[in-house]
């Protein structure tokens, strides 16, 4: 600081300062320290846009969409620093993660989202990652500091060990994530936890009551109805044709209506998006095999 002063420097911008550095700077009476928030509070216009995007891109889950909309409005109008903390629960492959991705794209304009698989957290390495024992080590705090959207996705949060879950108390409550090296400002953020548990009772056995009470909403995702399964299968078929996932010379050989007809006959036996996607791929493969055999 003395060197900067001699050089006539009046303003210094520091990217991701450590807790120790910030503490030392804030103790100086001759300095004015400004901490700039990287993300602003989500506007009503953004919330309205998200509502339309969810309706257009997510099949079914009407009650879940309504609950998300309601809680985003609450987040907008309330004061204080607490982030919006949501728990999405229900069977796998019915839209929980996809909703989080749509939210990131709609609210922050990016597909990039911080996603942690909490069921894989265990042992010393995970403790060091989430609570950081050395400044040079990779850490969760560093990931948060360099985030490109203000949405955090914690998959299978209820399966994380209790000693890892404790790292999130202050984040859920005050919007701060603090480890030994950094203090990350997570105000205005949306934290989405997911669980494949199908009831609140199951989750309450895996998450402490103190932490569970910090969720702003625990939102149920329900299985697809028969009509929604057909919608999902049609969407998957159409996405394969438009996304460039299949070479154009093979697309010409596929009778799309025939593929959809066969998928519709079988789709009711499948329960989630991934299984339906596999069914669509198999029906397309069968269609190609038949056409190629005819050419021989």
C-alpha cells in the first residue's frame, strides 16, 4: 500500500481477495473498501420471462412451476440477504435438473451452471474441497467466486454426509459461503438442491431439522402422465432432427411419423426422460436398419 501511495495510485481493483487480505484492508482507517456484488436481484420482468420459458420448455410439472414462480416473487420483494433455497424432490429423470438449467439460461443468459454431485462427497478430499485447508488447493469457494450465473445446483443433497451438509448452514441462511481462505458473497442467488427421494419424510431422516428449515420451499416433481410421455417422446424425436445429432444422410432415411408411431405404442412402459430417450434412439436405429437392409 505504501508503494501504491508513492506511485500516486488512488484506486486498486482486487479480484477474489482472500479473507485475510480483506480483513487487513478493512482495518485501515485511511482506506475506503468497496465490495461489489457480482449479481443483482432478479427483476419481475426476468421472473415473467422465466415463467414463459418453463411453460414452453418443460413438459408437465405445473404445480412445481407455480411454486417456483411464487417463491421467485417472494425473493424479489423481501429484504435481507438470504438466498432463495429450493429443494426439488421426486423420481429421477422427470425434469428437476432440466428446470434448473432453464432457470440459469432464462435469468442469467448462460447454460453454464455450477453443479455439484453431493452423493459423491465423502472422506478427507471432500472436506478439503468444501472447507479448504490450503490456499493453493482447488476448493468449492473458488468455484463459487468464478461463477457465471447466480444459480447453484446441489444434486442429491440429502445423500451428502452430515459433516459436509454443515458447510452450507451460513450459505442457506445469510448468503455467505466461508471457508479458511475465502468469503464468497452469494446474496441474490438461487440455490437448488435435488433429491430422488419421493417424500418429505424420507428427506427429513437424511437432513438435520435445522438445515431442512432453511429451505424456502420443498417442491414435489411428479411422474409423467400418459399424455406427457407422448409429448416428451415427440420432443425428443424432433430435437434429434434439429440438433445435428444425426448425420443428414441418415435423417433422409428415417420415416419420422413411423418412428413416432412405434414410440407411442411403447412409451407408456417407460417412466422417465432418459428411458424414453433410449426408446426413441432404439426406434430410430430399427428404422435405419430396416431401410439399409432393403437397399442391399
